[in-house]
C-alpha cells in the first residue's frame, strides 16, 4: 500500500511541477494518472480542475469541481470547490452562476474572505451590467420614437397638402373663395 500512496503523491508532485511552469496539459495528465490510482484524492481533483481551467476546458473543470462537492464530506473542501467554480464562472461572465457559487462557498465556510470579496465584486459587476442594459434600452427606444415623430409629421404635412388641394378644387368648382372654418 505504501508504493501506491507514493506513486499517487509523485503523480501530484509532477503535475504540480508542470503546472508551475505553465505546461497545463502535462499537469492534467499527471493529475489524471494520480486519480486513476486514488479517485478520492481531493488535492488531485482540485489541481486537475485548475489545470483544465487554465486550458480553457471550462466544462470539464466544472464537472470535476461538481464531483468534489458531491463526494466530499468536509465543508472546507466543498467550499473551496464552490469558490473555484465561482472564479471560473466570473471569468466566463456568468455572473449569476458565480454569485451562487460564492454564496455556497460562504455557507460552508463563513470565514472565507476571498469568497466574500469576490461575491461583492460579482454583485457590483452584475449591478453595473444591469444598469448598462437599462441605459442601452432607453437609448434604443429614443431613436424609434424620433422616427415615429418624423413619420407622423410627414403624414400630417401630406394630409394638410391634400386638404389644400381639395379646398382649391372646391374653390375652382364653385368659383368663390371657401369660408375659413374653426377647428
């Protein structure tokens, strides 16, 4: 059993070395090898998720993190998985998802200051995004109403022109000047 544990630790260590120099694909390979030998090794799972994230394999990274949350009995480990998932979702501009993950992390570990700070940042960013969308909607409505006003004025001008022509024809037919009417 000593040899098995040692090879798992060696795999994680080699993965960490590759991760530290930015060779995330090789780090992924070593973390996966370690997990084949010990599928419940949480540090290998977390590190694998980080390596996948760095390679922009977001779906796979999220699956690993979700697996950690489901299989772990320790709140601190679950909290870290939620936190990492929140960071990943923030980078992908899934603010609602990241906010939920940060909240879950804090429910499991209320002392996690990074989760608290990132939650505040994500909430602020979401608020700004919503305000920008509202402003954009207002700006998009204004040109449409201007166009409608212009079109309405054109129609009114056309109707006035037709009215003048009709009055002119009536005047020509009667031979007299039409009486002005009160509107």
